[in-house]
C-alpha cells in the first residue's frame, strides 16, 4: 500500500487532520507508526465507542498504525465519573475491554493500557507537572470540553489536573498520532503547543467525527462547542444513545422515537447508515410495502443520501431499516454476554452502577 492509499484510509477516519502535510511525511518515513485513543470507563459503552471505534482502529492499523487503547481510569476518577468510585470505574474498564474484544477490532495490533499503571511512575507525573507549569489556568480551562464540561462550570481541582494528565499521556506513550474524537481536539492542540518546547516532539492529530445522539437539537446554540456537547451520543443521556447491550426491543423503541427530519443535515438516522451500516455492509436494503414502492436497495451512502434528500425514502422506513441492521451488528456482543456467565456478571455489575455526569 503506497502513501496515498494509506492517507486515504486515515482521511476516512479523520474529520480533521492536523496537519495532513505532517501525516504524509510520517507515512513516507515510517511503515509503522504509533497511535493512541483513550476512554473514560464511566458506564455502558454505546455504539460510537464500540462499533465505530473498532472500525476506525482497524482502518488506522491497515494504514500502518500500532494502536494503544488507553483505559483512562484515573481520568474518570478525577472527573468524578461513577461517583468518583475508583473500584467501580476499573470494573467498568474491564467491561469496555471485553466489549471491544467482541466488536471485530484487530486485537493483534492493539495494546490495552491503563492510566492507573502510568500513575505508578514518577516520570509520568514529572511530565504532568511540566505541562502544568508551562500552561496558564485560563489555557487549561479552555480544554474543559474534553471532560464533557464547559469553561463556565465550577470545576473541582481534580478536573484542572485532568487535561494535564491527558496531554502527558501522549508524550508518556511516545506516540506519533493521537486519534480521538473532535470533542478532544483542544487538549490535542495543547499537546502540539507544549510538545516541541518540553519534549522535542509534536503529535499529529487525527480527529474523528462525533456521531449524533438521537435527541432533537435546540433551536440555537451559543457556540460550536455547546452544540457538539449537546448533540453527541452520550451515556449521560441514555434514551438518546444505543448501547452495545441494548435489547432488540430497546433499540427499536429508541430508533422509532428518534429525531429524523425529512432532510439530510443533522439527521442522526442517516448518520448511523453512513458511519455504521455502510462500513460493514455492501448493500443496505429498506423493506417497504408494495403500495409505497416496494423494497429499495442501496450500494453506497451517497445513493441513500440523494434518495432521502429527494424524499424518495420516508423517515419511518429508514428508521426501521437502520434499527434492523444495528440489531444485527450488536447481536454477537449481546449473545456473548448472555451466554457467558462471567461476562454476564460483569455487565450486570456495570449496569448497577450509578452514572454521574
């Protein structure tokens, strides 16, 4: 695979690449490069974290990445997730890993790491301190979005440390590329600012799209940051998210009541077709009564988007088809947790925890 082919794979992951020129240079220089993403263990895992994460990781690996998945348990602790109970957070981290094992992620090229292991090393904390000393409080507060917070919120002192830790994670792992969501962009840009001066390196940032939740958007938003935080799929709004262990009936219910305007822009149901279904299936079939034109099949997302934009596909029919395919994609995970008593007990433990924002 040549540089252009590898770059196209990365482009299919990154809604934004900072910078593409640096990415090209890296691909020209290295057959394999090092990349990471991290997740707070803060409750159930939804399909954006489960299915889409596996899709994106596998694409990066095909492009030459050696991938670290960081279970950010100390970060979740600092962010008061699951009531700040570290034991519950770490149990949830184990649950995340088990789900990822079942999603088709290329585990031969993925290394699972724990932030709590980083925290045992003095040199890690030295990097955290270097970043904190080189950054103003105002600059750190500007990254609050990475924690699902806003700059205007009253934060705990631990939540001031969090961005310094996440920035230090990049240099502690010595990765070439950070591959996180657009909601994590601000701390990655902080790393690009402090890296050359403090550590002699600057990470390339590949930020993937934040998949929409199922809720209806507000009439207006004060900022793009507020819009992303409100609309992205989030476990803190469980009725607007599809979880990897949701039942068939629950998925059907959530999709049926979901926001799905007769337009392309900002339509979560179309997004699920684009980012989930067309990534895993060659054909997308919408079953309809003969009086409504009969079944219709699409071989690309662009075909579906055009047909929907022309109102040749009704939102209710699109919803039914998307629900069917999502259920097929989630079924292997659901089945494994039902049939394996250890996995089932782990899932039930996580479901018993009180999710805190």
